[in-house]
C-alpha cells in the first residue's frame, strides 16, 4: 500500500493544480511556456455596458428613494398627513350624520 498511495495522491494534486491554472486563465503553448490568456475584448465591452445600465438604473432608484425620504419628512407633508387623518377620523365617527352648528 506504500508507493501506490503516493502516486495516486501526486496525480490528484497535479490535477488540482491544473484546474486552478485553468480557472486563473493560465495557458500553456506547444513549448510548455505558461502565459496568461488575454480576455475576449467583445465580452468585456458587453460586461461594461451591462454595468453602466445597471448603475444608471440604481441611480434612478436612489433618486426616487431620496425624494420619498425628503417629501414625507417635510413640515407640509406632515401637516397634510395630519389633516388627512383628521378627515378620515371624522368620516369614521358617523358616516350618515350631516354636520350642523349644534353637533359640529
């Protein structure tokens, strides 16, 4: 069981190194020289354009969220919300009653 195990472990380690090189983009030419593979420029341009579109969409979302955050916290927005809640409270009290001077 001695030398066979060493051979199997060595083959597994060699295979792991080759997989790691392939993932890193290292290629070997016919002379055995290792070089870093150049990325395909067209796929890079597509990725850049996709990233630009995504950034623009995120900027629009941030603008909307900023507007929501600032519009809901202004004094006039709070006053409008208070008036709207008072109107709803009055509607909920007695929906059939007509306001007169006596019960107003």
